[in-house]
């Protein structure tokens, strides 16, 4: 079930990336179209790409993390019970989560288009609030981690219980053998 949910999370993170990129493109176009007498050069294509991806690092990492988690869950579906949380895809996604959170909180205060006065900063803060949503992949990573931890602890408890039952069966078999030996000894003593 987690694997199917991971595909949905990949789509949601792609939507978050698309929202951030389209907002940044709109902001760059509005900055280029302004004719307020400021001496600001028009943004070229290469600069626009750098601005867009520089502003969308958090969302890009969200797509990468959700893809890694989907791969990890796909492997766990194939290798039921054999996959541990030390798999490279899970470890890499775990390492990227704090970076994603840091970029998210950092990007809350910055806009896509650099420069501008105090009035621009206030309008950029409002636009950034709409553009940068909390990375849903962080919540999903927590759900996957807790789910795998519970599954692992549950499997360990089941193995312990199976071992206990096996030990009990062996003890009962030994007791049966002892009871048979006692009966044989009693029957021999009665014959004599």
C-alpha cells in the first residue's frame, strides 16, 4: 500500500515543483515588463534558468526524495521481509530530508527575482508564501520510516514468538520421552 501511495506523492511533489517554477517565470516576466525608471537589465534565458532552478531547489529535492522512496518501496515489494532500512535509496532520501527542510525555510524569505526596494520585498513575501508549500515528501518520509520501523519490530516479535513455540514443542517432546521411559521402568519393575 505504501508503494501505491508513493506514486501519488511523486505526482504531488511534481505539482509543487510546477507551481514554484510557473510562479517564478511569472515573476521574472513581470520584472522584465516593469517600466518604473529603474536601471534593471532584462533577464536573459540562461539567467532565467538559473533563477528558476535556484528558487526551486526545495521542490526539485522533493521530487528526487519521493522518487528514491518509491524505488525503495518497489524493492521492498519484490524482496518481502528482506529489505532493511540501510538500503542506499532510503539512506540517500533520509540524508536529503534535512537539506530540503533547510531550503524550504530559507526560500520562504527570498523571491525568485533578485533586487528591488522595500515595497518589492513585501510583495515578494506574499508571492513566496503562495509559491513555496511545505514539502509533502517530508511527511511521507516520516510515514515510511515509522511504518518500516513498526514492521521490523513486529517481525522481530513474531520471530521471537515462533522461537518460543519451537522451544516449547521441543520441551514437550522431551517430557513425552521421559514419561515413556518412566512407564517402561514401572512396567519392568512390576514384572519382577
